């Protein structure tokens, strides 16, 4: 859209520990991609990761664009998608991270497919900075990227139980009346690159999809104008 921003460091992603699952209730007649025609799928927002993965799944399994348009997307807050699924308000819900683990623990759900199955591990989202901020405050920009990168590396290299203990301590120390009970479900941030470095493939996957769906023309976007690793010096 021409926004004056650059992606500078990874923020979240998909790996064997954290991924998005497309779930139906046990006993649902939905067994295959074609069964989704005419059904409602709850996603966190339209035009983003969860819609992209769903459409990629349908395309890979032979559905036409006209058939894919018949799969209805319902935008719901992640906090509500499990309830909507169990109450029959939607036919499929996308469950990720803590929401997925808690829902699966309750039972009664069946996994249809996951974004990990489709794409394997990759960095799916990034922190961005305005380009004029980077120009005016290069030291602050580098320190931000450095801090995020160190935190990501620490979370990857530290035993899970130790990381969870640190999170609980932070929550208690900042005194925001937060519930730390869900810390036990934390597994990973999913960022693929060491120190949060961004790879061309992390964006190319989206560009290819948008070209295929005719939202972009081939070669319309240059990767060099989307992200930069110049602020990210891996120690």
C-alpha cells in the first residue's frame, strides 16, 4: 500500500511448538477440503495469515477460485473462536498458541489441517519501523532490534520451564493484576531466523500468494523495499 515502513526483526512464526490448527468438533461431517464449501470458518481477521493458509490448503487440494469463494470467513477475536465452534455458530475455527492448547485439553475437537503441515517452519510476522524513524534515530532502531533478537535467542536456547518461570516473575513484578495461570502453555515464539533475522522467503510466500490471487502483479513489489537486516547484527 506504499506505507513508509520496513520490517526489521521477526516477531512470531510457525514451528513444531507453535502453529495454527484448523479444528472441527468431533463428529463433524467435514472430512476433506471439498467439505468446506458453503461452511463458515472463524479466523482472527480477514486478509491475513489465517485466511492465506486456508486458501492455500483449498488451492492445493484442487478447489477452484469460485469454489473457494463459497467458503465463508467469519472474523472473531481469538478468545471467542473455540466457543463459537462448540456452540455450532461456525463449522471450523482456527486455534493457535495458548488458545489451541487449552481447547485441545478440554477435548471434543478434531484437527483438520495446520499451517505447519502446509509450509513448515517459517517466520510469519515481523516488527516494523517507519523509515523516517530509522533515519532520524538509527541508534534507537538498532537497540530495539538487538533487544528483540536477544530475547528471541534466549527464549529458544533456555529450557522451557526456566523461560516460563521468568515470564511469571515479570508478570508479578509489573503488578498489572494479570493472571499468570496461562504461562504454563507457552512453548515458543516460532521465529525461524537466529536473532530474529528475516529471510526473503518469509515475504516471498505472501507475494506469490497475492500474485496468484491477482492482488499484485508479478514483480510489483521489490523485497528490498519491504524488509531490512541492516539493523540486525547477529552476535
